[in-house]
C-alpha cells in the first residue's frame, strides 16, 4: 500500500518529495500561526488582569513570535532546490542544462557571452524575462536568441549574476522549484573562492561537466576541494560529456571508460573522501552526450525512427536518463533535509516556548489562589471571566499544542525518511 501511496504523492518525479514537503511544512506553520495568535489573545488578557502572572519580557517575547512565524512562512515560500553547473568552457554545461530543461533556453557555444553566472528560476508570468545586475526591471525576452543578444550587449562582470525568469508552466524542473545556475568556464575565472562564497554555499547539488576527450583538470579539482571545505558533505555529480566522440574509436570505448571511471572515483572517494566507491560508480558518474540528449528530447517522438539509433547512442541516452533520475532523488532529499529540518526545529522551539509560558501562568495563578486572602478571592471573582477563559484556552491550547507538535514530528520525520 505505501509504495503505491508514495507513487501517487510523488507523481512521476522524485522532485515531488520536495514540493510535497514544502506544502506540508507550510500547512504546519499556518497551524502554528493560528496557535500563536490564540496564545497572544489569551496572554494579553492575562496581562490586562494585572495579576503578575507573566513578566513583561516574556509577554513581549511571545508577541514577537507572530512576526517570527510570518518571517519563517515567507522564507519557506521562497525555499527552492539549487544546482550549480561548472567545468571548463565548451565542455557542454549549457547543453546539459538545456537537455534537462528540455528546451534550448541557454545560448550554446558562445563561451564569451556566458562569461558570468546565469541563474534560471521560475516565474508565474507567461513571458520569460532577463534580470541584469544594475537594471531594476526585468526585460522581456520574446525569443530565445534574445537571451544571447541581451547578454552580449550588456557589460556584465564575470562574477555577477544574471537571472533568467522562465515561465513555470513551460518546464517541470522549474515548476517543481529547481533553480539552475550556470557558471563561467572554470578556466577563465580567477576568483573561485569568491564564487563559492557568493553562489554556492546554499547549493544542494554540484554538477561537474567534463569533456570525455579531456580529463578532470587541476582547476576543477581545486574548485571541488574548496567546495568540500565550505559545504559539509556536498553532493557532486560528474558528467563525462561528449561521449559520442567515442563512436569514432569503438574498440577503445571500454578501456577509456574504465580509465575515466577510475580517475573520477579516485578523486571523489579517495581524495575528497565523500562516497564509497561502489555507490559513486553507480550514482555519481555518468557517460553521456548532452547534444544527443537535447536533440532527442526536442524531436517529435511519433514521427522519428528511434530504431535508427545505434546501441552506443541508446546507452548514452539511457545514462542521461539515469543521471537525471539520480539527480532528482538526490537534490530533493538534500533540500528537504537542509531547509525544512531547520524550519521544523524552529517550529518545535516556538511551540515549546508558548506551551511553557502558558503552563507557568496557570501554575502561578493556582499558587496565588491557594495563598490568597479573602480580599484576593473577591478580586479573583471579579476576574472570573479571565479565569474561565484561562482554563478553557488552556485546554484548547494544550490540545492544539499536542496536535501541532505531533503533526510536526510525524510529518517531518516521515518526509525526512522517505
Ligand atoms: P559550455 O561552454 O560548457 O556551456 O558548453 P556549450 O554547452 O556551450 O557547448 C559547447 C559546444 O559543444 C557547442 O557547440 C555544443 O553543441 C557542443 N556540445 C555540447 N555537448 C556535446 C556533446 O555531448 N557532444 C558533442 N559532440 N558536442 C557537444
């Protein structure tokens, strides 16, 4: 039953894990909002009753929770999954991204024009637009070639960020909250540390695109070493691109593949010490042709004769699909953990702060009652309204605390374990 249920929840893509968790955590925080509001109403009555049941500081602290919770809700609404692509110029980064986006969005083969960071993110608008640093307004882009034109006309620094706002409805990756970042060729940028500081610290996944005709360079390795010192347990994928080049030398394919695999695994597993060899060989390195994957995705499948593809071609397409699936699983799981676990913990803190405060006021009120003189009891009677409210709200509050807290624990741990 649960596998079927998971499939329904996840749709076809593992990315749904993230979007589902985001909806869930939003609901939870809406619950917390109403609980915070109720508690504030109750505590302001307590303050008005002037019986010293709660200190002013505590009261203010609880009042501030309102803003805190609404801030968290707005952060959640902006939470997304982020993947950074890097590698030398012309290794095929833009082509890989286009293949994943299933459209030729990024300009390809114009090394000099993409000499800055390009971030592709979703917009609810129907039209695509470009946001260039220094300009306040995004510029509409009517067709794709204008992205290239817009970029080559503007002077942008190599470490500045140009945003492409792409209609969510056009692309499933973007609809499911994935933000993709293309970087300038690692061979042309001197300031790798600054790159990491500015654009990579919140990345969930790093994808190194290597040309199968070359090997991983020192610059690429240095970059990943720096990433690994700043980001704990980074998720790295290595794509050996242009694997179609091996069609010219079919007898060499297995040997070359083994060499690439050995070197890549040595780097990821022994040098960076990030994964086990078996796991990395299965899940972290892929031999693909981004160009073939892109054109395969752009053709009308009904009219094409897929049977014309060679075995090697089919294998490359299959490896691209496998990579995408692994990528989607990995990025959604990581993003849920790094982003939502933190929110869930804040939620739990907020709940226990309120619950503790309310319990304290109740205990205090009871103590006062027990110790109080006849006069105080009379005064108490004047406060029966507050008193009754206090009791009823306490019961409701306790019930709510239990419900919300259990809900948070259950849903979060379920989401994290999926
Ligand atoms: P980037 O500079 O890393 O973004 O590289 P691009 O994506 O712009 O690609 C540079 C050139 O390599 C373009 O002409 C692409 O068409 C070509 N290219 C990209 N991927 C492949 C591939 O898998 N096989 C072949 N043969 N060419 C590719």
